C-alpha cells in the first residue's frame, strides 16, 4: 500500500509557499471572498495573517475571478489568475504551484480562503506534520452545536495521529451516550509538491463524492494524512451567518492584525 511507505524528513532547502484559493461562485455564500469582515474583505484578512508566518517564503492568492483579482491587487497581494474550470480549490492551488515552478520537494500550504481569523502559528505547526507524511492537516477539539453542524467537518485519527476518516456527521458515534470526544477539521493543508501532483491525478472516490470532501480521496486511494491537534481554533465562514462569528473571533485576538 502506498500509504505504508516511510516518508522522508523535510528537505532542508525546500521552498515553503502558501497559496490561498479563492472563487466568487460559492453555492452557500456567493461572493464570500469579498464579504466585509470588520471593515476588510475576507480574502484580505486571510492574506494578512498568512504573510505573518515566518516559516513561509512566499504567499499567493489564486483566483479565477477578476473582481477578487482586482481587490487582492488593491491591498498589495501577489495574485495568480487561474483557469475557471477547476472543480476544487486543490486543483486551483496545483495550477498556481506549477506556474511558480515548484519542485517535488517543495512545500505547498493550502490556506482556505474562508479562514479570516487564524493564528499564523498554525502554519508552522502544519509544516512540522510534513516530517511524517507527504500531506498534513489540523484538528481542533469541539463540543456542543458544532458537533451536529454539517458545515463543520469532523475527523477521527489512529493512535499515531493519522486520519481514519473525515465526515460531516458526528464521529465517533458515542453509543452509551456518555461524554465523548470530537475534533473538527481545520481548513489548512500542507503538501509536498510531488504528492500534490499525484493527488490531482487520482480518481474521485465514492466517499469523497457522497460527503463532498476531497480529502477523502487521499484515504480512499491508500495514502496517509497526518493530522496534528492545533492549540488554536480557526473560524471558517461557510454561510452569511458566520460573518458575525468571524468578527467576534477577530476582536478577541490578543495581537491586532
């Protein structure tokens, strides 16, 4: 099985590039990349947090929309205009990474464009996970209403911290109704460029299609995803009602951005 192969340690001289995929035509929240949050477009919040991570060499926004392109240029971001036909953010990230000429050993960080209130230290933690796998992501403990919210993806892992499954449903199912433990998946991925090339060419999985979660394609094809518990939460904006939550998260940050 390809997922059982021992992974090499990060190459010392590898580049570390973050790419933020952003599209306008979100089904649940059209135009959300440009939605104003605490007076700034959401995509600007994401970019300004990403550039504060000292582990990154460069940060880019990848979009297929001229409105997002012009907005990002307006606040000084590096922007790549991509093909409109991409089905997923990962495909958009891959196109941008290829055009940047990244090598197989280089690190590509995919920061979802709907994460306006994350702590930049998250990215450093994510990069550490790539010492054990070609792809890594993050989780954070949750409770209450978040467990039942299908917009919040849950994850379970094995004892070594590798993903067993991702779902929009509450997992694990706690049969005896005593207090269980639940983790949500945070919208950040780290890849080696060589693996990202493989991922793009893998067939869509059955579980991926049912759950509408592309990370399941990795698991369905026998590869491993390292999942690291983050000490910091990150509010994602899926629907208009989430804007207020994001503004509250931004105002509660100890360090101003």
